[in-house]
C-alpha cells in the first residue's frame, strides 16, 4: 500500500454537497471521489506519468 499525504482542504458547502452526491452515485467516499477527480485531471493535463501497467490497460481501451 502506498503512503498518502494528509492535509486540510477548505471547500465551500455547496461544492462539498455536489461532490458528496457524486461520490454517493459512484459508491465512493468523498475523499475517494476527490482523489479520483484529481488523478483524472492530472492524466488529462498530461502531468501524470503512467506506470507500465496503466499504459497497457489504457492501450486496451
């Protein structure tokens, strides 16, 4: 299991509620949803280097 960095995130209540609803729709925790959103954004911006396994699974899509 990889180490994770903890930090405080201040977010307005309306945005939090929307993320919470989205997380519920996808059976994730709010924390898991935010992690997924950040990871997806980093990949789309080409700022995240994919591992060999991730590259292979992406090619199959």
